[in-house]
């Protein structure tokens, strides 16, 4: 295999690579600091996912990286661990900047990095997102964070106001680059690249590689290493996945039956549209289930209140759309239900990843009506999952 880096060709023996892929790799095989090892141990994380195995050594070797990898494969740790390993705690400027498409994802990434850096004395990470008070964010930035996670629009707003300086960063991460493209952030991304140091390390992660993303890699990432990672079953969290074959009209009743049979106290139900979430909420509430709702039309303050109530167990079931799926970061969710089968394969991984967190196990149930079967079959092929068929009478 040939890896191109700074116009230098690094040759790796193909036999060695094949041998390595067959070996069981753990985080102990990486040269990690005691602080990171302790954090991983505390979280119960032992084995790196495929994208982590491939990306961490390259990023720790100061290479820029182009990674084609879907969400749900462990990308956050893949770029966060190298960043944390090379922090300079004796300087007071922003050293790493992580751009992502949505405020929910930014908050989730910041939370995961904070967890990973829990034993690094003096570490500070700040999420810079729209929908939050500018002065509040200015106060957080005044505490001199080493790492900033941001959505492009709000970041550049703060740059223009001279509230944040990103001119000395060491590493720029572009997470879910194709999603940022879809949301119209391509010009903002190019501007961020232009106003940050020329010799910075860039790590670009994207599930797909449309032409505009390739243009960025050609223009700004010449010589970067490249990896292409498809999801593997062993990369999934400890989640038991099930299919429930049920007519569309009986889906709410199926959820209620499973909640009762499995004694599930805390769950998330995902729908494809805001209208559907409202219908499902009413159906579940009519059967005495305590619920609340999250979708894209709810403002940030409302979302925060709902999530605070969910974390504090003020209600049992959260009904949500994919718009907020990546921002639902609650450790003790016991189960996830796909009331609607997601329209995109990656969304399935986003959804089920809300359970089985922080070393816990979880369950994911997909409610499959006749019209959903082909969509579900496509998801199974793409994600390499192997769901069991769940019998509503309680046996598998």
C-alpha cells in the first residue's frame, strides 16, 4: 500500500497490513498518556473501532487525513485522542478547532472530548454554536480553551467580532464535511481554512465524497493520507438490535407492548417528520406513557429544557426526529425505537447510538411495516448489522 504524505511516498508492506488486520488491537497498543488511558478505562472502552485503528496512528504522526467514514464508527475519539495527546498546556491560545454541521453535534462532540480529557488538569473545551447568547460564549472563550468545537456560521461571527482568535491552531477537524456542504457551509469552511495557519494539520471526515469536498482536499490537503472505512458489526456499541414486523397502524401499540414486556423505563422513539412525532406523542400519552418531544422547529432554549427533563427522569419516553438525533447525549437510555425506518442509512447508526453508551448495553427496535421492508434490508446491508426478529408475545 502507498500512502502519500507531503509529496513523499510511504510504502507499507501489504502482508504486514493483512496480518495486523487479523490481530485483536486494543488501546494498549497505542502510545497513549496515562490520563487518556485512565479516561478510556473509566468509560469502559477497551478496543478501538476500525476508524480509530486507522486514523489515530496517522494523526499522532502529524499527518493530515482524509477519512471516508460514516457516523457511528467512532470518529470523535479518532480525532480527539491525537489532539489531546499533543496539547501544550503552557500556552493560552486555541490549539484545535473542530467544525461540524449542527449545534447538537457540536455539543455532543464537546461533551465526549470533556469526558475523554477528564484527567488532564487545566483542560477546557468550548462549544461555539448558534442559538446561544453571544456574551455567554464570550465569557466561556475568555477562559482560554485549548479546544473549540463550532458550527461554521457562529464561529465566523465571533471571529468578525474579534471574540475568538483561530490564527494559531495546530489542528483543524472538518467533521461530517458532506453534511456541512448540504447545509451551505462550503464558503465558510474555505474561509476558516484561509484564516488559520497554512501548516496546520487537517483531518476531514465525511460519509461521502461529493465533488465540492474533493475540491477542498485537492486545494488544501495535498499529500494527506487517505482511509476508507465501512461500518463493521464489531464496531457497534453493545446494542441488541431487533426487527418488529407490524402493520403501520399498530406501531404505537407495539412500542407500548415492548416497554411493558421488557420493563424499559427510559427510551427514545425516532420518527422521520415533525408531524409524525406529534402524532406518536399523542398516541403514547393516550396510553398513559409520560413523554416529551424534540424536533427542528423547537428553539434551542426549548430543546435544552426537554433534554434537562429527560436526563432528570421527569418523563420516560422522548419522541424525536433525526434533526436532533446526534445531540441526544444521555448515558442511561435503555432502548431506541425506530417508529419510522430512517430515510438514510447513516441515520440508523445515529439513532441506535443513543443507547448502549458509556459502557452500558442497550436495545434497538425497528418497527417494520410491509412498505418498510426494502428500506430496512438496505440498512442491514450497509451497516453490517444482524438484527433478530422480535416476537411481540415476548419470545425471540
